[in-house]
């Protein structure tokens, strides 16, 4: 097995370019591992690399004397907002390493601290998340809204029946 290390740098148009390269004599079934510099991830042809988020990609020389999988590239590390739960929208969908984005929760969800499972109706509907190496870091997340029914009185004479018998109702539920 051969390891080839490439140094890459992002250009102003958002693409990447090689700063150096290596070559090696390879035979059928030999493998080569392409390893990217810190802050970059390996991407197979036609892929962004964000989903796998690995800094190296191993390919094998096939019977046609071609590296199976095509030519590897290194792309700047980034995060995909679609990986976050219950997000209605975000200021950008792909966020560069070390950058922030404002995440707005989908309808029926609000921003809460990470240790809470439910939100109140008055909780904020958005929070800030930072891309920290293909995943986001944040002190908040989107959680379902629960409305407190304690002290809820009927407007007219009669009784109030809540089914199921609970003090909290999750968004979309009924009383």
C-alpha cells in the first residue's frame, strides 16, 4: 500500500487546487491512500466529501490499470445544515469550518438548551450554530413546543376535559 499526501489550498472561486503531488508505480490490486491536510476532507469524484467527513480516501488499481473510484480531491471542511434536527431554515445551507449560521426551528419547535427536551411557546425560534469540523457545535437545539394547560378555564359555564389527563400538551396535540 502506498500513501500519497497532497497539500491543498482553497482558491478564491471556492474550488481547491493541488500545491504538490506524488507519483508511484502501482500494480493490479495495489492500493493508494490519498490524505488531505488539516482542515480539508477527501472527496471522491462528484461528491462534496461532507457526508463522509474523512481526511483520506483509499483506492485500488483495477484490472484496467485505473484507480477504482477515480481521482480523489481534497475540499475545505464544512458542515451541512440538513444534518441538524427540526430545522425550518438557515442563513446558509453549507457552512465553512469555523463559521456560524443562524438556524430557525421548523413550525412547532423552538430553540432550547441542549439538556432540555421540550420548549415553551415563548422560547426563541432560532439559535446560532458553529461549524466545527463537519459537525455543528451549539448550546441550543430545536425541541417541540409544549403548552401548559394548568389553570386553563372554560370561557363559558361548563367543565374542561383534557385527554389525555396531562398538564402539558405537545404542539399539534389537542385539549
